[in-house]
């Protein structure tokens, strides 16, 4: 059973109008740390496929999604790339979770961070870009001097998109191996990722975009927030107000967060022009 988010439609519905499968029916991928050695060696080929993500004075180099999938289509994959191309789908729960696309709410959150850069301290902070996909959010914080952990469900996304994108934004070739030591990359399920991290690993800022469409995953997301957010840290969640056809959305997630009595949660930005989107700001009580 495959799903495709049809975000361009007026009602933001899924093409086949089916609900997501029960969480007990999915075998989630275990977390792996992905090392960037191979991507460093192949960087000269990557740079030929690069384009620029821009917002105001901000420029972030990244590889073209369609070019990545085209280059991977002739190879053998068991996970994300093969599923994305063969099923023409943006979401296959437990197998491919949409990491090859730069989603709309990522644009919202990067604009918010840039607008509030004077009040959001990033230099020397530890940042988690959760469900990172192309890594635009984490790369922005890296360029501001942060130590960044990039996490995405599918390891191919990290290998062929996130890590190459990160390397594209390290200007000095001789610096790449040393500079990328400020970053870590993990694939897999949130519970497995949470378990793999050391007990002392906490983050000053957690950024996540388009990750609350499936209510079945709220508990594991909140467990990760609870364990990994520093006492004085902040979480920003950017999402559609409602994901029709799958049940998730801002109001449902707010309810889950508030029921734990661990966090304060506020809407710090919203857009009701066209598709309704919001950004939540979350802190520990």
C-alpha cells in the first residue's frame, strides 16, 4: 500500500484517501550511524549536480532531487530510492518517509530562523535536525557555527542527499574532513535512534519539519524530545495545520504534547493564506 501527499491540492488530501496502517503492522528500520567517508571521496562528481537554495542573503548548495533519483534508478536498492522511483510515492510508511523532497514547511522554518537570528543563538550550540531530508535546516545552523546531528529515516537519503549537501557548503576543499567532524548522521526509526545515542547526548535546539502527519509516531517523537532536549533548550516543529486522510496535524500533536505535562507549547508562526501551516515552539516546563 503506497501513499502520496498531494500538497498542491486545495484540501491537502492523500491521492488514495486511505488511512495509514496500524503502527503494529510496520517493521521500522533500526538506526545506523552513517559515516561520510565515501561521499568525501566522490565529492567532485556531486558538485556537478548542485544547485542553490536561496532566501534573501542566505545561499545553501544542494543536489537536485530529480537528478539524484535519476542517477540512482539504474542501481539496485532495497530501501528509499527504489521505492520512491518504482511507486512514484512520497510516503510508504516504514519503508520510505519522503526524505528526497524539500517540503513546504522547511521553507517556513528556515525563513523563521533567519528572521529571528538575533534572538536564536546558534554558535557552538548542539543542534538536532530531525527528519532532516536535504538537511537545509541543519546546514543553516552549521554555517552559523553549530555542531549538528542530522537524522532521517532512510539511509540512502543521508548518503546521496544530506551528506553531499553538507559537503557542498564547506568552502575549502582541504577543510572538508575536519569541518564535517562537527556533524553526525543517523538513519532509522526514532525509538531506535534515541536508544543508540549515549545517555549524555542532549541538544540545545531540535528542528523538525513535516514529521507529525502520522499520529502513530507521536509517542516515540515525544519520548525523544523528553530525553534529548536540554533543560533550557527549544524545539521548533513546522507542519501543516491538518493532514487530511492520515489524521495527524498541529492540534492533534499539541494535545499529545500537553498530556505529558513536560513541555510548554506555543504557536509562534502561522499562515492561513492557502494551505494552512504553523510553527510550534516547545520548551520544557
